[in-house]
C-alpha cells in the first residue's frame, strides 16, 4: 500500500501555492506509506530557475559546498547553485541538462542522479512524509505541477534511492501504487536494449519502459497504453512530463484512485481526503478512473 497525489495547475495565479497545496495533499496520505516519500516539482524558480538546467542528487556524505565546488570546476563559467533539501541536493547551472548530468557522474562518485531536466526538481528521503515535507521545504515551492508519493515498501529496500518518483528521462516522473508481476522479464529486455538501472524496485522498470517509449517518439498517452499491453500486475500510475500529466490503472483497477477537475486545476490522489482542501473542490468534477483507460492533460 502506497499513497499517490498529484496536482496540475491551469491557473497561473495558483502557481505560488503549488507547494502549499501539495504539502496538504501529501500529508493526507502519510499513513499509506510511512516508510519514506518523494516529490517532483515543475517550475520552481528557486530550484529550477528559467534558462538553467537542473539535476537532483543523492550525494551521501558530500556536502552542498563539496558538490558546488566540484561541479564548478568541471563546468567553468556555469555558476552552479546548490539547494539543500535534506537528503537530496538540487543543483542548477547555466548549461544543458545532459552536460550537468555527465559532470555530476564524473566528479561526484557514489552520487545518484534522481532527476534532471530544465524545469524539474525531485526530492526524496527516508522518514515520515510529514517530516520529509518540512525537510524538503515543500510548502515554499512554486510552479505549475507537482507529484508526490508515500511509500510502504513491499518489493525492495527502504532507502532514498528506492523512493518514488522515478525520474529516468528529462523532465519525466512516474509514481506507482501496486506491483508489477513480470517486471524481471521486462527489465531484462530493457537492459538488452541499453537501459541501465539504479535500483531493484519494480516501479523503476515501469519508469524506464515509459522513458523508452517517449524516446522512441510516442506521446505519453500512447506510451501508457503500450505499458498496459506489456505489464502484468496491479497498479495505479501517475506519470508526468513538463507538458503532460497522466493517470492509468490496470485491468482489475483494485488500487484506489480518484481524480478531480476544475477549470483552474486537475488533481489525482489515492484517497479523496487528499483532494478535500483544494480551492474550489466543492464544484469539481470528481470521478474514479476506469480500468486501462489513460487520462491525460496537457499544459
């Protein structure tokens, strides 16, 4: 049992409240996953300023100063800035995301890239979700979209690296409630095609499958339809890119999910109470997603 929440804002006047609203949603599903939690935020000007690439890192014993100094030496003239979010460090710099990721892998041995792109910051940690929200400084975050997950581990270890969201493509994220029965088979196929995995979490297999479809030129809706054709098991997925926000459930649809939609926003959660504090929810269209139907919204 895990908890999923996500918020896609259509009304720019709400962008300054993204973190506040997402914090409230996340805390309402804390008991569904008290082991650990993770958050993805799109468009926060502090963590991912416009015109700068962003990479989110688990750095072990390396301090923010260590990370800034090493990346500055590897990328002269890019002025890396490091945001300390507790167990996660978020770095932005005046370069491309590909160059920033490559530099991080080169000069920060033992560190793990958990998210990258032009607009995305990913924050992960072990502990109670409410405590982690404060550690992340989530309530201060701004932007147009956010995804969060509380984890009750069943398939793999309880570490920051095993937390959701899994972000394995540029500005892409996946969170998952459930389990994939045939993940080992699909993992082998993806590895044979060149994918490199960071964990033994079955959810990462789903994330890398979707990333491979997006890289092949499919849109997010088609990528999730292909996932439904290939993956067996029980799952509710919330998948996001910088331009899209999508939900899909398996053919049995035993994992809970509810969607609410207004002209100002679209939100999804494992339980309705996570939506109850959103502005204007009393007039929202509220529904349960149908089995194997992909629901997608564009920015």
